[in-house]
C-alpha cells in the first residue's frame, strides 16, 4: 500500500489536521496525493479592489487548461456572510448560482465561463462559513479542551477547504483567489492559511500571483508603480513573496516600468505581466499567454504540458471584437447603473452575439423610467430582456416593458422575475384579470398569478432557503423552447421563492399563453411563450448561468436570432 512512516510524516506536516478523518485517523487525501501533489496558484490583489482579479484568476485557469492541464478554481471571500445570497447587488454585484444550488460570488461565473466546467459550493468559501464550522466543532467538543484560536483552528479550516477543492476536482492545478485587497483585516487569516500551505506541501507546489493597479496621473500621463510596491511590501510583511505580478493599467506600459516593478518587488522581469484593459474580458487569457505567463507557470511547477491551444478562444474573441453587424437589446433592470448586477445576462448576450456574428449593443433601461407608461427608453430596440429581481421597486416598469414587447412584436426574453412580469402583464391585459399580481408585491391581490412555491410558505430564514440550483425541465413538443433546445429534457438553475400559480393555467393558456417547459414532479411551470408573437418567451430559471463563450445558451441564441430578424427589417 503506502509507506506508513512517510504517511505519518505527511499527515503531520502536509495535511492540515482537520483533513484527517475523526473515525479512522486516516487521511482522505494522502493516498491519492502521495504520487502527485496538486499544485496551487494563490492570487491576491493590491492597491484597489475591483481590479479584475477574478478575470485574472479565471484567465490563468484558461491558459493552463488550453495546455491540457486539468484545473479547478476557488474564491475565498473574507466577508462574514455565509454566502453571497443575502447580499444586495448594489454591494456585491450579481449572485451567481451553481448547479448544486449555492449562491456564490460573481467571480464563480467568470470561472465557469472561462474554464467551461461546473463548479460546486466548495469553490466559494467565506469567513462566515469558516467561523460557523469552527464554532460548531467547538460546541460539539471536538477540540478536546483546547483554546480555539484563529491560528491554528481558523487557518486549518481554511486550509481544509482549499484542499477539499483539490480533492473533489482531482485537478492538477488549483487556482485560489482571495477576495478583497491585501491589508484588509478580514483577509488576514486567509493570507496566513495560504502562506502556511507553501510549507505544508513544499515550495515547488505553490505559486503566489499578485494583481495590482498602476494608476495613471492625468497631468503627466505617467503610470505610477509606488502603490504596487507598497502592496507587495504589505504582502511580504505577511510572509508572502509574490512569484509573479499582474499589472493592470489603462494604457500600455513601457519595459522601463516592468523593470522597475521587477527591481523594487524582487520579481523576475519575465514574471511581471502587463494587463492593459482589454475591450473584452475574454482577451485576457490571450494577453497573458502572449506575455509568457503560461510558460512561466508550467516551468516553475515542472509540469509536462502540451502546447497551448487557444485557437477556438481566439476566434470567439475576434468575433466579439469585430462583429459583422450590431443589434440593440434593451436590458430593463433595477440596477442599471451597476453592470455587475446583471453580469451573467450581459455575458450570455455577448456569447450568443458571437455565435451569430453580431455585436450586442445593450441599452441599460432603468425600469422606474417606464413606470408612467413611458415607452421612449425602449424606442428602436431590436429585443427586450427583463432579468431576475426581488422587491417591488421597478416592477411596474418591467410589466410595462413586457406589454411594449407584446404589443409591438418585439422579441422578449424574461428571466425568472421576467417570466413573472410577462405572465402578470398577460393576465391583466389579455385575460382581463384586473389587479393581477405576485403575492411578493401585493399579498392582497385579487388574482395571485404568481404565488409562493408550496415549500416556501413556512420559510422564515432568508439565507440559502430559496428554490436553488439545477432541476430538470421537460420541453413541450412543437414549442419555440423545444425548437431552441433541440432536445426533450434539459436541466437549468433556479433562484426564486415564487412561481406561476397553476390555478390560472387553464384560463391563460386558452388565451394564447403557452406553457412550453414544465418540471414534471409537481407540475411547475418553467417556461412560457406567446403563441401569437414573433418571439416572446420567459423562463422561471436562469439560463444565463449556463452560457459559456464556446457554448452559448440555446435560448439566448434563439432570442438574438429573432432580434436580428427584426433589426434586418
Ligand atoms: N422575486 C422573484 C421570486 O422570488 C424572482 C426571483 C428572481 O428573479 N431570481 O420568485
């Protein structure tokens, strides 16, 4: 089997104590790992937040995958929320939902889109999860009288979760991004855990990458390196010397700047990688590869890897950057000033655009503006998307948008709340059900077209309690949905508490609203479409989460195709 002495040493020194099974004393990881240890790339950020660390981490994963290396990826979020589900899009952008129904940071969306693989709840760890687990262990008495401390108990729990991704995915390289900026109080235990992993598993198995911003002084046009130097100094103060630095900037930087950062931060010049703002985020892996980052990582890890194959990726980028023509799509939302709030919807539109070789020009329309019946903001658009949402503000404007699309034959795609808006509008205007509404917005409505899912009535906690994650959806033959997907059954991701009230189904379907997708168990309405309309379809799920640049979502493709058809008229 394996060498016991070596295993004991491995257990003691390599694997955090928490990885060792309490019943058997055996470690789940050791046998697999004895031969080949997973390599880790830890990405931190400095200078400012929102510098594009998520896209950088995802791009690293992409360039490695393009060399035939298996990868997985994880985000460590230092905030105290247990998951992103309870956070407002104002604070944190979109909540991304995985197949297994975890509500995660939007960076997981970048990861899935860049590596084209489904991730699980293990790929997003928050301080809230770590502390909850440690405190639960303490209450059970697992620590046998020890004083429970940040080091080693919190850091061990963090390390356990980092190793878990390696274990579950079996990937050769795991990229781990730490949210926030180096120096944040909340981030310290994470940075410390990542520092320890290097000595746990050996220097040759860990690389640290640091992403910073080079601000540009408007007066002189100069790019400044001082903030980068300071953040590297801060990182070093925590015991981490970066192996490579990714320099984000808005303008091209000279070799002189690269040399300067190399000198002051003690990083090889070849490991100082300039990342000039790209017109599409999908270009970042190409920029990294050109700058030699793929070679550097493979070399440092001593991996045997194939030559990078980014041909398909390059073609997609080319199509996104230089489309044959444009279509204009209105995205009617509540948070239009915050593009991040609808990240996956935007990206799914771009993917479908690349598929059809059209550029998607998104007109962000604030739903409040449509509230008074005003349809000017929608004038001239080729298609309308009403995405997901919560709370009453802006709802009437979204209903107006659905009405405008229906009455003017404009292609419409409703996503979750967008389905509910389409159904309510149809009930009010076509079926004559005055005051029809969702009980989310009007608990006293005479016509609760949209009502609680049965299991949601007794739910009081807000966190992680919606209908979440992947469910099967059966597609009805002869419908647009069935035609778009080209198959009988699909699985799609959900995040909602309310649903179509089947009591109204007969009434609405007799007036031209077709139910084209259902969850057979419970007979839940998952997709509706209008029979008498060029293309008006809405889903109770969120197809946007499954769209990938190389595998655009069929419903987004079908919607855009209708929009293109309209724009050509
Ligand atoms: N607020 C609605 C519900 O809970 C829609 C949710 C959504 O759009 N994700 O059902």
